[in-house]
């Protein structure tokens, strides 16, 4: 009886010690914060210095010579296509038109006479009452008269065209500059530039990419300046203004130079941006951010999970059986404190983001996400409040 009781007591003590030892062993496992590997689309950008240009900039020139009589626009304001801007003295050109009209009437009268003479000579020639020479002269006179009429019509058209040029009109709709000449100035050959009209509801931004950027884009099968409907995105640009604010409208790259400048090692790129509120002015320098590529459905981990040593870049992974692995990985671009992992990880694995300094390869650890830690802390506070 005493022996059986001794055995039972020994068994109870052994189980108690075993339970305490297991509990102590469980407590000895370090607790680390983990995050699951996530899948994301990473945008790759390049930053450059750009120059704003008007989509259209047209110089207004005087096409005929004369004294400038008046101006019918407000400097710096909007003008419409076909709107009259300048008036040049037109009296000499009106006189040319009247002279050309009179010349045309004169040659038309000659042509009528030559036609009548030919009609009279033809029956006489048939009756041998007129010579071959008389007939040939009548035909030649009619042909020369018709040529004179055609030449006079061309002279009249030219005179009327020059008269129309005395009213200088805007070729496009846009905003006009200040006038470059004063009223009363003789304009024409030496002083033909009167003003400039720019269309700025749409602007262009020009910037330079390095040849290295070009090679990288080609390797990613991104052809700047070409619309690719097979992609879910297009190379777009965002512009930063002088006050460091980002312009609200994005632009699309519509042109890339086919050759590299050997002096700078760069090639030109152009993007088109809508500018309905005239925020961007031609001639401005600005900062341009170009979307070069989008890496779709790639694995990313937080930046703080990455460690670097002489052997390379590594992270700690907590397996489902709580065993810690020191995993060497290959990384890609970094965006928003997340780094792309191109090799060494798979989806749904848990990487250590806090507490990895106390870990070694092959040991056991308890991995908890931030939400799990917060939940446990909340439960402990509830227990303390109940006690």
C-alpha cells in the first residue's frame, strides 16, 4: 500500500515537473513580429527636368508692305482663329485691283474682236478670197488674246490676294503677345513680325532621358512614344510646380527621339498635357516624373525586414512549424518602404519584421502579426481589469 502510494506521488511529481519544463520551454521561444509576403503592382518612375512649350506657337507676320494703321486686339488676351488683328494701309493695293480689272476688260475686248475676225476670214478662205497667211494671223491673234485674258485674270487674283493681306488675321485660336511694332510703322520686308499667338490650353513638356533609361525601357518592352493597347497602363508624366505642388492633370508621352545626342548622352522625350486653366505657361522649367514601367503581381516585403551582410541580402522566415530560416534573396526596386523580391521567397510565407536581431537559423520562434499582438494585449488588459 505504501509502495503504491509512493509510486503515485512520484508519478504526480514527474508530471508536474514535465509540465513545468514544457511550459518553461514554450516561454523560452522568442516572440517576433511577422508579416505575410504580399503581392502588389510596383510602379517604376524616373525624375527629370522639363521645359514647358505651347502646343502651337505662331508668329504673325505682315505679308505685304505698308504703313500700320490700327490694331484691333488687347495684348495678352485671347483671340479667335480668323480674327482681324492689324490693318495696313490698303489704298495702293486697291488701286492695283482696279488696274488689274481694267486690264482684264481690255484683253477680253481684244479677244472678242479676234474671234469675230477669225469667223469672217474662215468663209473667205474657203472661197479663196483670203490667203493662208490671213487665216494664220487671225488664229494667232485669237490665241494671243485668250492668253492675255488668262494672264490678266491671274494678275487680278494676285492683286486681290495682296489686298486681303492688308488685314492681318490670326491663323489659330490662342493668346496673343504684345505687339512688336507701333502704329504708323512701315511694316513688310524688314519689319514683318507683328506679334505671336500661342495655343496653351494644351501644352508640351520636353525632357531628356539617359541612354541607360532607354535601354532599360527596351528590355522591359516599353517603347516610349508608342501606344500599346495590350498594357493596362501607358507611360505618363506628372509635373511638379514651382511651389512643390503636383499639377492635377497627367500627360501622355507622344514622342521619343529616334537618336541619342552624342554630346550629352541623352535623347529627347515629349509629353502632352491638358492645360484648361492656363496653370502651365510656355517657357517654364519644371520637374517631371515619368512612369517608366509597372511590375505587375510581384512579391514585396517591408523594407525593415531586409538585412545586408557580406554574403548578400537576407531575411528571416518563420515556417508553419515555427522553425526560423535565414533566407538569402534577390531584390528589385523599392517603393513606399516596400521592396520587390525577385528570388528566394514564395507567396503566403511569413517574414520577420521586428525582433529578428535575436534570431539564428534553425531555431524556433513564435511569429505573430501586429493584429495578433494587439489582440493578445487587449485580452490581457481585460483579464487585469476583471481581477
